[in-house]
C-alpha cells in the first residue's frame, strides 16, 4: 500500500472519506459470471480500502453497502447480499477490533434479518471504545430517510427545524461531513447517499468498477483530493 502513496506526509489527507461502492454486477458480467461473484470480489475491495484508509491516516470511512432502494432488487440478490454481510462481519470483526477500528452501522435496519441485526449491534458494542479508524457502514440507508428522521425527532421534542438542529439529529451527527466522496462504476449521481452531509464534499467519480478499485486507485483519489481548492463559497486565498 505505502509504496503507492506518494509523499504521504505532504498530502492533505481527508479526515472523512465516503465511498459509493458501485459496479460489482458489471464486473461479474465482464467475466461472464453471476452477480454474486462480483459482490464477493466487492468485499475484498472493501477490506482493502479499510486497510488503506487506516494506513493513510484517514480518521473516518463511510461505505455505502446497501441502499434503501436496493430492496427493489430481485429477492435472490437481496438475500445473497444479506448472507454476504453476515459472513463478512462474522469473519472480520475480530481483526477489525484488534486493529482498533470502531465500527458503526447506519440506516433503517428494521427489515434486516434478526441475526444480522444482532451481529451489527454486537460489533458496535464490542468496538465502541476503539479510537482507531471510525468505520461507518451504510446499509438500508437513504439520505432522505436520514433527514426525515432528524426532522421528526425535532418535531417530537417541539424544537424549531433549523439547519443546525437537523445537523445535530442526523445519524452520524458526531462525525465531520465527508471531505472526499469516491464513487466507482461510472455513474454521476449520489443515489440517495449522504445527501445532506455531501453539501461541500469533493466528488471523485471514477469509471473503475468497485472490485478493481485497488490501492493505487485509492492513492490517486487522495492525490486528486490534495489538489482541490475548497472555497466553500469564498474567493481563493490569494485574491
Ligand atoms: C454495488 O454494485 C453493490 C450494491 C449496490 C450492493 P452493483 O450491484 O450496483 O453493480 P452494478 O452497478 O450492477 O454493476
Ligand atoms: C448505489 O449503487 C448503492 C450502493 C453502492 C450500495 P446502485 O447501483 O444501487 O445505484 P443506482 O441504482 O445505479 O443509482
Ligand atoms: Mg450499481
């Protein structure tokens, strides 16, 4: 990994990276294999980016693993993905914990298999006090759902709905907004990911399919990010 990261100390490393891991199905299709094959390869890629983020000094990594809209996929694909989440989480949790990763799941998990819900809660509890990489997995997540649940909770408490108040009730209220969004798979859309939190995020949209997104692709994303001028509506520094 490190060999692909040029001049690491000189790079402006994003504190929070968010990733739309897209393109597993097409990757499998290119190989004349079923979509399941692509999702399995996608897990390997996810494991790789967790390690690479940790090494690069990224503090928080949010991975979009399953959107609310993904419930509309064929039931066989949905249950395959649920099974893959269960197997991956069971297999990886000990080593994530050992490496100081704090894991957290965001989304509406009500319709998830009970066993998976338990695994997710246990993993969160186990790693709660860890101070290494903060790993957020968005499953059953929708950005509109997130904003709506924040607004509902303010209404319940009889509080005015201001941007700051909504902000404080989002499911990831304690993390800074993502500095860098990576979307693989070639689409130029947010697909209802962290739509509130991405207001001023730098968007790195690449054609690479998720299973092919390797350490050098991640290094390229970090270099690209380091070259951005984040103005937030202001004029450039030197003006
Ligand atoms: C992303 O890959 C993984 C999930 C949405 C779960 P896709 O399954 O969307 O792959 P493509 O976009 O069909 O290639
Ligand atoms: C976005 O990918 C969701 C995840 C990566 C989990 P999709 O493949 O579902 O997005 P669309 O349907 O192309 O917008
Ligand atoms: Mg897709």
